[in-house]
C-alpha cells in the first residue's frame, strides 16, 4: 500500500508541476485554436487529465512540452469536430486573447490578426514554431507529421502573411 501511495503522490506532484509550467501557454494556444476562452479552458483541463491518465505511457521520446502540446492539439481537434462547435459563431478580437507576456505593438496586433486568419494547418505550425519556440522536429512530433511537412507549412504561411501584410491579394 505504501508503494502505491508513494507512486500516486509522485504522480500528483508531477501533475502540479506541469500545470504550473504549462497551463498559461496551453491556454493561449488552445484559445487561438478554438477561438473561445471557455472551450480553451476546458481543452486545457482535458489535456492535463489525459496527461495524468497517460503518465505511465509517456516514453520521453519528446519533451514534456511537446507531448502536452500534442495532447492539447488533438483535444482541440476533437472539440472542433463536435456538431455543437460547427454551429456556433467563433469571431474573436485581440481583446479576447489571454494576456501576453509583453504588450502588443500596432505591428504585432496586425500580424496576430492575420496569423489568426490562416488556415488551421498553417496556424498550428506557426503557433508551435513561432509562439511556442519549438523546433521544426518538435512541431512535427506535436502534430504527428514529418519535419519537411512542417517546413512546407511554415513557408506557405510566411508567404501568405508576407503577401497580405504587403497589401497584395492572398
């Protein structure tokens, strides 16, 4: 019994640690993905629940953050597939976003708005690579795709953003 309680105690302290480290970054990423703060909060809670349940299966082939991001993205994808989600208006403004670590400049605001307009696959790659600072390989692991696919998505997103921000037709 003591070994079981000790194991549960270690698992609980691990969960507390990952919640403290990753709750805000996951919330921001889920919010950008789902465009609804309440749904994003639900997705983050579900992510931590799934991580807790899958604690023993985490093989540490990727970083803890990459593993959690993959769980969060899959959770967000599942939420977006629900029939309810498809029939609800999802328009957001910069005021709706959880607070950033640094204040936005006007250029940052314009870029953020255009990034949020990107198609879902491009948005995922941009958020993980630029916002989360993951490597191409880590993004590939988080999304379950190849590194060349991540690079192609990033290039396509950059080209689309450049054209949009320079005033050309996208």
